[in-house]
C-alpha cells in the first residue's frame, strides 16, 4: 500500500494537535490524578519532617513560608482576573511549601489556585466541583 504525501502530512498534523491538546490538559490540571505544578516551588520541605498534628504542621509550614496569606490570596485572585477568596491554607505539595487558595471567580466557578510560599508565583490552578466540596462540608453525599 502506498501512502501519499498528503495523507502523511494530515496524519502528522493530527498527531501534533492531539499531543498539544494533551499538554493543555496537563497544564490546566485536567485529569483525576491531582494538580501538576507548572514549575518547582522555591521553598522545599520533607514531608517526613512535618508533625502529624494538623495545627503543628501549619505552624511548621508557616515558619518556612516567606509569603503571607494576603499576598498569596492577591496572587491567586490576580491569576483568575478577579474573584473572591473563599479560603487559604498552607500545604506541602510535591516537596514544596505552597498556599492552596480557593477563589470564587466572577462567573461563580470555584478554583483552587496553588501559590508558591516563597515568591507568590502561581504554580497551578484547577476548577473545583462545588457539589463535592459541599458533600465534604456537611459529611453527606448529595446524590
């Protein structure tokens, strides 16, 4: 079977488009495996060194962070072009200290924005499912 030059170009172009679409899905936090950071954070932490107690863990992470909650919130809201902060918490993500900031965008959608706790750079963002959050909040499944 002989493949024409036109068919080869179409096949190659399709492969490039599909690969690019896959890259966009990863960059925007698509998929069920959690958010991928767009770049490494600037403040490292070894999870094994963190206390088991949540309050003590927050204190330990706060000692490492150089960006406060207000600056992290400003960066998160700015990355979405506006919105209202619903909550913020220090976390250890892939060995880095980050702020996880929940922002309600102007269109009503809820976003979780990951902000570097060292330089306030936005490392990633993903769209949250409001129904899932409400089920977690009241301890019941809304199905």
